[in-house]
C-alpha cells in the first residue's frame, strides 16, 4: 500500500491536485512525530491562512471523514506547529509490506506501466579503434541500469550501441596500417594496438602532411565499397567489438543493436532532401546549415562545403530510423554533458521539420569521471583503460577479502563481484550530472556508502537466515523503532524504482540500497534476531531479514551488481 497516496486521497485542498498533495507529503525527520507529515507552510499562500490554522482545519476534516475512521489505516492524525502529522497503523503496514515482498519475490518493485511501450536507449556508443577508457564508464553503466529499470516497469527496451564507425579516422588507420602495421601485432593487441597506430599516424602526419590526403582517399574508398579497404575497416571493427565485449561481459551489459554511424551512410540523403524541401537549409560559407539563431543556438551543420555529412546529420537519420523501426515511446541518449549543444540542436531541427515525436527524444546527460591518480589526455595516447580500472579494483578487493576472511571459499568469485560492483556503484551513486573523482579506496570502503557495504550487509543477512531458517510465515509482535524504520525503508522500493525511471536517475536505487543496509544494520545490532526474547519475535525478525535481503537483491540486480552469498 502506498500510504502517501492514501493520505493524498483523503485530504482535500482547494486548488491543489492529488498529485501535488502527494508531492508535498514528506517523511518527518523524527519518527516520534509521525510517519508522514504535511508541512502546511507550503499551503499558506494558496489558502491564505496561517500554517497552524491550516493544519488544525485539515486535521478536523480528515478525522470527520467516515471512511478514514472505518478503514483504520491511520492510527493518529495530529496538528503540531503548522505540520499535519500522520501515524499509520503499524501492524497492517508491516504485514502488507512483507507479504507483498514474499508474494512478488524477484518481481518486487516491478510494474506494468510500460506494457505496450518501447524505449530506445543509446548508450556506451563507443568509437571503433579508440580506447574504451574510464570516460565510457558512466554511459555504459547508466545505460545498462536504465535498460533494466525500464524493463522492470514493463517497457520493451531496445539497447543501441551507436558505434562511432564513420569518418576520415578510418582512412588514417588504413594508411597507418599499410605503412607500419603488422597483422599479428594488431590481432593480439586489439584496441591498444590500433590506437598506437592511430597515435603514430598523428605524430608522423605533422611532418608528412601528404599522409592526410592519403587518409582522405582511403576513407573515400571505404565509402565507395573498395574491397580491400572495406575488409580492413570491418576487421578493425571486429577487433574493437571483440575487445570491448570482455568489458561488457564483466559489467553485464547487452545491446539489441549495433547500428552505428556508418549504418546511416545511405540513409542521410532523404533527411537532407526533406530539409531542403521544407526550406530549412541555408548556405553558410559553402556549407549547408539550419539556422537556429532564433532559438539562441549556433547553426546546426548538415553538410560540409565538400558535400560530406556530419555527426548531426547521421544522428538525424538515426532518430528517424529508430522511430520507423521501433516506434519508440521515448528515445534516450545517455551521453556526456559536453554534447548538450549537439543534442539540443538536432532535436530542434527535427522539431522544425514537423516531427511531432521530436519531443520524445531525451538527452540523458551525465558528468565526467576522472581518476584520483591523475587525469588523462586521449590525444597523446596516455589513457586510462576502463578494463585496467576494473581489474585493479578486483585485485584490490581480493587483497581485502583475503585479509578479512582468509578461509572463505570462492574468494576469486567474491572478489570479482565486489570489485566489479564497486566500479559500477562508484559511477551510479551520485546524481548523474555531478563530476566524479574515482578513488579505489573510497569505492572499496567496507564502512562507506558503497556497494561492498551493501554486499557485506547481505552476507550478514544471509548468514542469519542460514542459521535461523528462511521464514515467510510470521505474526507481527510489538515493534521496535529499528524494525519500523527498516520496514519503512524496504517499503519504498516500488516508488524508488518509479522515481529512478522518471528522473533517469539510477542513483535513487543506489541510495535506497545504502539506506536500507544502514537500517538493517541498526536493526541487527539493536534487536537480537536469533536470540530474541520469544519465538514469535524471533520468527518475525527472521521474516524481516528475509524481506530485506530480497529488496536489496532486487535493487542490486537493477544496477547490474552481483551479491555473494558469503563474504
Ligand atoms: N560515439 C560518440 C562519442 O564517443 C557518442 C555517440 C552517442 N550517441 C549518439 N547517437 N550521438 O562521443
């Protein structure tokens, strides 16, 4: 039961919708006061009364409501200092929460709101032959989490890796490979070897500008379908995808489509034609652009003066293709905020073209990730590969686990879950727009707001259940504050998932997990579970432990993080 919703339904405030009321209802900082509270000062202007009077009047009218009296959902309504406080009937609340969790199991928190609707998610979207570095962490894990979250809410999700596989850089790579490359070295070295070639090309082209002309010619050949150049290009692509697949496997990331920029090479002309037809293209220094001055933006370049297309042109063709192919309800682009302007521009152009679905395109922007150990510069070839960061985190996790619990079985397995989880959680804990400085010590802190803290809590819960039994049948005893707080925590999971989807913010779920783990630990240390004062209490506490574990598992599954049984 959604108690906030119940309260909103029962309250009547003229000029305020139920949804607005719902948003105003908060959790009071102090549980003694109530379980929910309506801060009436927020209504003072609207109702032209003092908060104290509003609280008093609302209290009287809600207590006069016969349905409120007979339903017994609320055990107390009080007006204190301009706050309208509600206490709910704890026994019923606890029972309905736990029973729902046991009934729904792995599906607890899921919903059907999305049934029949499709969400396209463009994430990770790597560049071929370029390092998969720490800067790709957020798009990859944010995208993966959103993919699972929307799925959980009933949507059909389409994960798209919009590969950066188009442009003169592939001509450069062919030129470099032919001049200095070696099949075996590239085959073995994968992305790293390809990137070295690319870096070398740039160094050499400074002394030999004619290499650049050669590279352009090779790119033209790829486009024209020259067999040798095409074969090399596909080989580079294959090597890159194979290399990156290792990381996707570790992070449990999947895609339904790898239609990247080159896929749209032959799908741009119709877009250009339509722009012309609608009179949106203007010439600017030889290039074809859409003027966006009226909207406070620089012009959106569609064709360069030599007639070649741009990143935006391909994105417009891709958007049209996705609409035609998937008929999406929403199409999300999980891309760093550095590209804000790009998305604003081409969304606007599509809108000006009269595509009513342009409003369903969403740029899910996020902040930068840097490593505490030092920043990186891609251009000079000194990059921090994401794979190295993950492996280092797994190694460090292993060392810690080995120290804490040398006799643990499957230490490697546990270290894998802890290490990978720490990298994912490190990127998903803060509001996504914030820049992150990644620190190994911080993400692996057993006592911090970390995944390993949550995992450790789960292992603790698991061990209690191993000893006491996996209980689903119980009676509700007299409840302690810790127990009520914990039940309240786990009860918010369904609304947390809904909010994570609405705000495109998986951090809602990470925070939920840390909050519940903290509440569980308070409960664990203050209430004896296995040595409870009587059987009824012990049984209930085991059931509560069981329900907590289920809620945490569901949360971590959505984030893509595994939970070891023992730690
Ligand atoms: N490959 C691009 C980059 O690394 C990201 C592509 C994002 N997706 C898109 N449809 N533009 O910057």
